[in-house]
């Protein structure tokens, strides 16, 4: 079971269990005012953090797309150099790098030592291009430009992988969640029977608990970026090794 689904089920179950609390002592007028003010602040903070986490995920996805496009472009440009030995070396370097990226865990990508070793190998391989005429010189410059683009895209991905929701931000989310839960569970709701009170409280409590779950899910999508990066890199290997290239 996916962790997010598991936590969502726990949040809903927790909301139902907490809502069974029969002891309600906080006056409705005071509690509703606090819930409104704190709820707005909490909602704004949560929305900002979720948006930032989602932006990091999209940045990784866009960087991967830019990177694999550069790999294909490098292979196509190398083919136009009309040198079979050079093309073979470039394809080998690209496939080796792509396979490494597809097989790497997030932890190894964060280390980045092996990443830059593969980038240096690719750069060294393309630098050995046989430039004998103006056409090959132009192609060589284009190849170097694509290598630079791929390196920049990877560096941007590595920076994003190191960027997470901070400890202080999580403390804020947890604090607001607990405070809102206390207000909702202890609030006296006038003109309602026990069932109506239970259902209203369960809905509010579940919504409060699901916000941290949503933040956790979006925040960890960036950390699990290898799950979205595997297929593009494997596709690049297939394209490079195809008979059409």
C-alpha cells in the first residue's frame, strides 16, 4: 500500500475516533472565532508549502525532460559528424550515463560524485570530436552546447533534491494542526444532537489531518524523483541504440 494512501486512511480513522469525544467545554462563539482565524493562517501556510513542494517536483520533471532531449540531440549531432568511431564513443558514454541515472537511488544522486564523473566522461568524449572542416566545427559547437545544457539541467535537479520542507515549517504545520484539533474536538456545538455533532466534528478533524498528509505526499514526490526519471532515461537508451540513429 502506498504510504500516502495508508496515512490518508489513518487520518480518516483518526478523525472518526477523535470525534467520539463526549467532553465539550469550549464555548461555541469563542471557539468558532479562533478556528476561523487560525484556520485561515494555517490554510495559507499549508497552501504555500504544498505549492512550493509541488514546484520542486515539477522542476525535477522539467529538468529530466530537458536533459534527455539534450542526450538525443548530442547523439544526432554526433552522427552528422560522419565519423563512426566518434559516434560509437558518444553513444557509449550517453548510454552509460543514462543507465547510471536510471538505476541510481536518490541517496546516490544526492552524493553527486558519480553524477559529475559521468558528466566529465561525456564532456571528455565529445571534446575528442574530429573537427576537420567548418561544418564539423559548427556541429562540435552545437554538441558542446547540448552537453552544457544537460549538465545545467542535472545541477538544477540536484539542488532541488536537497531542498525540502524544513524542520521549522513542519513544526508550524504540526502545531497548527494540534491546536485546531483541540478547538474542534472541545467546541460546544449548539442546537445539534450527538450524531450531528459527531459527523460535523469528524469532517473537520479529518480535513485538518489530511493537510499534513497532502504536504508529506507532495514533499516526498521530489525525493522519490527516480521513480519518474527511470522511464525517460531508459527510453533514451533505446533511441540511441536504435537502428535509425
